[in-house]
């Protein structure tokens, strides 16, 4: 099994990996210890993870992270005198919340890329929580039923019938489809929505008279999620929640991810978008801001450099950072393996915002 992790030398993001000169027991490349005369009982989750490591070959991952890397020798794929020492996951066991949507949800190839990234990151020890919306799929089903989608300031106007369709599509179709893809890729996912385990308790939006059943999050309960991630499972959460009476509400998926990241004390919040990230010049895709702090982001908003649909995403990140999340990134979901690039390399795949 090839299991050499490496990162590019580009500077910007703080890497999730640091070098260790000696291979230790947490590195999959370490020589296996002699078998114990009294082996412990098998743990199904650990057995599954071992199988998963065997199905993901590093020959598929290395070109993404560093195309110029010299491959390991056939005699011993874990050692190569021309490469740097093995990397140890600095944030093994830390929580990363990923919000999934946009182009990465529309394209089958990008969808497969995101799922593969999630499974790999879970495999190497990160605790992944996956939050999703599903706007295009909702629109498709509304059109099939001859219902015209209606938006106000970027938010879906959600009457009772639309809310029923939103629940059916997000919870019953999109959520279970994503769970199936993750399981097929070798992970173990559990499909949920905000109502399950009272993960989210919703309240009506201040503009409820115009927006209908569009809600905001009044409280978060992470009990169910902590149990799942501690067992190496991947929670997949649809952005639908209920209030104290059981009335369902449509919740913005970015908002849901940000609130969840804060409640979990996540190391990182990742928002997949349809743009490269925050641009210094909105008309110049080459002016990507790789890293910026909250003060810098607020100045860019004051200067009008951050506008339109980017404002709520940035505000979501700023709020998450204020509530204890270490870093928040707005990354390009149109780029294949953008999650791996953001987490495992210094160059990243978008804009990282720090507190």
C-alpha cells in the first residue's frame, strides 16, 4: 500500500501536516509490530478503515498534491531517499465542517471528486461533518410540478407546498443519494437533517411574512453528531430544521454549516462555492486573495470589493470565527479535488479567513 503524504512548497495556508523524522505507529507506512499472542477482539470500524486505506492508492492522491514528486521505489513504496520524511497529520481527530453545494453538486465528475476527498480525509483521521443544500434539485422538482421558484434577496420564498417539496427533495432524495455515494466510495455515512436529534432548532425568519417558512437557527445540539464522528462515521446533514411545534423550515446551508462548526468547536469550516474565492478585483479572477483576517475582510466589504452573494458567505465565516472556529475557507468547488488541495497543501484552493 502506498501511503506517502506530501504537500507542495507554496506558501499561504498553514498545512494540516508537519514533518517527523522518525516513522511512528500512527504513520501507515510504519513496519507492522509482531503479532500479539493474545490479539484484541476485532473492531468493525477499525477493520473497515484498514480496508479503506487499502482501496485508496496514494498514486491517485500524490499527483493532486504535488505533480513533480518523485515516486516511491517499487521495492519499498513507503521509503524513497529522494523525498522528505513522512508526514504526520497534525490535526488528526479534529473536526472539519464542509458545506456542499453549487457547481460541485451539479457536475457528476466534481461530485465524485468531492466524495473521494471526503472519504480520504476521514480515512486519515479528520472528523468530517458534511452539510448540504440542494437548490438546483429543488428547482427541478418544482418545475416538474409546474411551480415557479421564487426568490427574495437570494432566499427562496417557501410557502407550505414549497416547504413540503424542499423537505422531500433535500431529506429524502439528495441526502440519501450523497450517503450512498460516500458508502460506495468506501466511507460510512449517516444521513440526517437538522430535525434529527434536535441538531438545529429553528425560528421563523424576521421576514417571515414575505419569505414564508424560511428559518433561522435558534439553538444547536451536537450530541448525536459527536457520537457519530467519534466512531469514524460521516454525518451528512440536510439543511432543514423544525421549531418547537414541529413546523419545518428551510435553512440556508451556509448558515447551517457555520452554526454547526461553531457548536462543534471545529478546526476548520469549508464552504464550496462557484467562484475562486474572495477577489481583490471582482473583474479579475487572477486577483484571488489567498489569506485574509477578519479585519481585512471587513475593510474589503466597506470598500465594496466584497458584494452580492459573497457577503452572506463571508459573514457566515466571520461569525463562525468569532464563535471559536480556528479558520474558515471559501473554496472553488469547480476545481477538482479542491477539498484535498485546501486541507493537505499550503497553496489551498480558495480564500482562507482567520480570526
